[in-house]
C-alpha cells in the first residue's frame, strides 16, 4: 500500500526513455526508434504513451514553440513492477518541415499518462537535415561559388528562406540571392529574390524570378554539377533579360496557396507548414506590417534581423517560368 501511495506522488513510478536509431534525420527519411518503459515499484496501468515533435523558431524577434506532430505510440497497457516493455516508434518527415538551421530547432517530448500516478516523460533533441533534392541544390550553389549568409534559414511568411552571396561568378552583378524551395509534383522550384549590382542595373534593386529544376537533373549521377550548370545558364539569361527590361516585381503566391488548400499553410514550400501552425491571422500580423527600408532598399536590422530578410510579398510566379 505504501509503494502505491508513493507511486501516486511520482516516487518509484514507471519511467519512459526514448531511444532513437540516430539523432539526425533527413527530410523524407523515417524517424525510427523505440520507447522503453521501465516498471517502477508497483504494477501500473498506462492510459497513453505519446511523443510530441516540437518545433522551436523565431520570427522577427518573437520566439515560438509548437507541436508539429504527435506520434501515438501505445494506449491502455499494463507495466508490471520492475519489468521492461518496449514499443516501436516511427514518423516520416514530410517536405514541408523546415530544416534545423539558425533559430529553427526540434526536440521530442515523450509523455506517459499513468492511472492514479504522476505522469512520466522524457525529452530528446532532434536535428532535421535537408532532403536529397535540397542538398543537391545547395551543393550546386557551392559549386558556383555562392556562400550562405549567417542567419540564413529563418522562417518567412511562406516557408524557410535561404540567403546566399556570390564570391566568384556573378559577383559583379548580384549582391545577394534569397530563395525558398517549392516541391511541385517532383519538380523543384526555387522562388528567388535577387539583389542587383552593376552599372546597367539599378544597384540594390530587387528582381524576383523562379528557377525550375526538373526531376531528371535531380536523378543524374552528377546531379549537383548538372544543376550548377543549369542554374548558371538560367541566371545568365535572366540577368540579360533584366538588363533589357528591368527587374520583375514581387510575386503572388495566391495560386500556390489554393493549390495546397487541402492542407494548412503553404504545403509545397519547405517550412510552409509553419503558416498552418500559427494560423493566417498571426502570420499576417507578423509579416504584413511593412518594413523600414535602408539606404539601398534593404530592410534595416530592426525589421529584418541580422541576416537582412528580404520578406517576399504576394504575386504570381506562374508567367515567369
């Protein structure tokens, strides 16, 4: 009786430990592991065993923490005194999760609800890496001599934004290039904003464009090299068009929002699920408040943060492919 009384206060109660096969997983991979329940000083009935995948991120100085997904591991089971029971754990990481970078981080909270006792839990960190397609594109930019800015990878209105600057090719024409990944039925689209340089362009002006990367490039054995050639050719032609006709205006993602209407947020964008987690009203209040502009059109640090977030606006890229 005394043991049961103490267990009701959490002393000598059953404990749970989440054991993952590894601590880092790529987008598209399946998190695998096991939840190990160790019986305490008395037999106990467990109502539920769940794992919350928690996402922590920062938007314009405001910190948020949200449950991305809850994995139901087991319900209504009995754990005997001093005995151990194990349950498999699996969860596949979809393409609309942001990757771990900058202020974006993840952890797993394992929760065990025990009848007539204090609940037991466990917390584990998790690192989510780019999927294969995203990794190939990142390698391609590295081949072209682009370097990622400090603070790149922040959460933006429609997803996660990555900011690069050229060190060799295009260094006389481009100041910075920011883009977001969009998965369109196997095609990878980079929605990009380019800060321009050069005497035949408006220095510091923003040009918006879309780079389409077809599946055959992603499947090629020399994928990163082929993608680098494709991006180089695209940018060269695009800059020539800008010199003739001027920069293209900001995009409108309304059509993409409608395309992903069956799921919350902007499901095709890497990190687009954040919009669904926060809700339309909060997203609008965070981003639709107009930015203070610096001397060259860049947002000031107070508005954009240390990485100079470009802050994509609404517009339709459909005619720009």
